[in-house]
């Protein structure tokens, strides 16, 4: 899974590392992502999300159900499909 917040869509930015001599080299600013489990009461299930810290604050204000609904509309969050194990026929 990539380093993208599933609620806000935040991802890594590119900038410059500036030395004391003012020499500039490229560097990456990663988003502050945390893996966190939330309980969605409306669906009676737990959801594990990779969320930025600002995304956690948004969830605290709006609620997890509203945030998931918005994130699905914007395309930041897609539900994982759970594969059922294949049933093999027992040999007689």
C-alpha cells in the first residue's frame, strides 16, 4: 500500500535540502501517516486505515462514517475485497 492518507489524500511532497553553504539537493517530505483501527457503528465492523494525523482530527470532528463516505466519493478510500479460501473436494 502506498504512503497516501485514505481520508485526506495527503501524500509525499518534494522539496530541497539546504545546507549551510546554501547548496540545494532534492529531498522528500513524507506525510505523517499512522495505521489505526476505527469501529464503524453503522456497519457494525472494524476498519483499519492508513491515516494522517490531521485525518484523525477530522474523524474526531465529523465521525468515521461521514469521513469514509466522503473519502469513497473522492476516491481516496476503497474497500478491500476479502477472498474466501478455495474449498477443495475431499477425495473418497
